[in-house]
C-alpha cells in the first residue's frame, strides 16, 4: 500500500511495508532516500540486516539518511525562500 504526495520534484511515499516500497521504487527507476532511524522492524536484527542490504547491495539507488539530515535539509530549503 503506497500513498504518494507530489511536492515539487520530490514524492513522499508512506508505506506499510518499507522493504516492499523500496524495492518497488528501485524497480521503477526511482532514487530512494530512506530515513533509517524513522523505520523499524519487529526485531532489531531484521532492521539492521535490511539497512545493511540497502547500504551494500542497493547503494546506487538507495541513499540512507537520518532524521536529523532530513530536518536540516528542510530548514535550509525554508531559509532559501
């Protein structure tokens, strides 16, 4: 289940299953920015394993960032206006 909202050149995607959304977006040719401290799993080990997969196997399509990175980018964007 994906819900996307177009904001300029950026589409925000909210997903019930993040791994499915990431692979679907990659398959469709999107560059994915994943906020790694804003997603979770039923077990920490599963979360850590998926982050490792994104970083090692999908590093050309998936950029891992933190919530601090996102907030800082939004603040810089707002200041430019």
